[in-house]
C-alpha cells in the first residue's frame, strides 16, 4: 500500500514510471523518472533520491516509457491498482508529472507517450 511519505521510484516495479500519493494534490500523482541510475549533476537541498550520484542518465528508451505509462494509466483508471495499492481516501489520479530537468530534446519527445496513451484510451484531458 502506498503512503504519503513513501516516494520510492521503484514502487510499481517499472523503470520510468512510478506512482506516489500526493498529500497536497489529494490523490495519486504519476512520476516519470528519466534518471533510473540515480545520477544527477544538481544538488537540490530538497532532493529525496536515495543513493544520488553525479552524472547523467542512460539513453532514454522511449518505447519502453510509452508502454510503461500506458500500462500504468490503464491499470490506475480501469484496473485494480487503486483498491490494491492506494488508501481509500486518496483513490484518484490527479496528475502526471513530467520532469522539469529534462533537456530540451527530451522534453520535446516526452509528450509522445502521453499522446499515444490518450489516443488509444479516448481520454481528452
Ligand atoms: S534535480 Fe532532482 S534528482 Fe537532481 S538533485 Fe535536484 S531533486 Fe535531486
């Protein structure tokens, strides 16, 4: 069961996509982690990445990201993810958070998985 104080990025067993319960938003926020090797050249005081090391991310597997995002969103919206993993008071999908630290190239390519899922699922937002 997810908790508001548990922001592990491997909680769903996926490489890029991870859910957290956002106390501020009042539901499940889906995070996209483009640094699965925990490498980053920033040193934010609020960083919660365990085992943070200096460096850059490995090459992005965009097809895998799209498949993970589509599979997770389908499970969260029409599957049993919410009753299985989320406390009753937080059962709602509130946002998908794309990382602000992605390079311009990555930011241009990131919406592709999102658009692909929206097209297949019929969600208009
Ligand atoms: S950019 Fe993200 S991963 Fe890097 S130090 Fe800041 S919070 Fe941590």
